[in-house]
């Protein structure tokens, strides 16, 4: 099978790579572009470890062919921080001890990022629904929910 030229905006920067048209977005991010923050978990879209933002929407990158992301904006966990400055969401995860083994954290952060971009003042239920596609075996979700709620408070208007 002949190679395909893949072009996209990844974490705000244009990228071009020769890929196999059968490769998933997860494979291209990790193996071709070296963005290993996106985790390979179940590879069937059940765990959320590979979640990235595709044009601002959280998707399981293991279920998206890289060719489907051609010309689009992709944000990985590496794209949340501004240089050495963590995003408010990342800071909140650290402060609330919402990072244990860390395997689910990148996907959890991206799902939460999408939520906060569309709903800067989410309820606890909104938060739980937004992260429902991300499995965590370490935290029991309480600290994760608290961290997302705290991050919303840092970036949003006061709640009514």
C-alpha cells in the first residue's frame, strides 16, 4: 500500500508526515510524531486513555484513522501547557492529587478540557458525564471531579 502525506495542526504547529493510510491517529501521534503522552490502552475505544481533541472535540484516537484527521486541529496532552507553565486544569489535577499512576490522566485532561471550553461552569453531574468515557483504576474519580471543578472556578465566572 502506498504512503499517504498527512498534514495537520498538532498542538498549534503544522506537521507533515508520510504515513500508512491504515494507521490510526493514535499510531501516528505516538510512533510517527513522538507524542507519547497519548496512551495506548484498550485499542477499542472503551478506556479513553488515548483521548485527544480533534477540532476541539474529544475523540478516542485509537478509533480514528489518521487520514480522517487530515488538515484538522489536533490537541494532545502535550499541547495543554504553555511551555513550562501548566494549564489551570493540569495544576488542579496536581493540587487535588488526581494523578495516581497517571495512565488515564492525559485522556482525562483532554475530556475535561473539552468540557470547560464548552461549559466553563459545569455542575458535578456535567463533569461526571464529560469524563464517563475515561476509565481510572486508581482514584475513584472523587479527586478528578474536584480538580475539574476547581479548574472551572479558576477560569470561569462565579456560579449563580
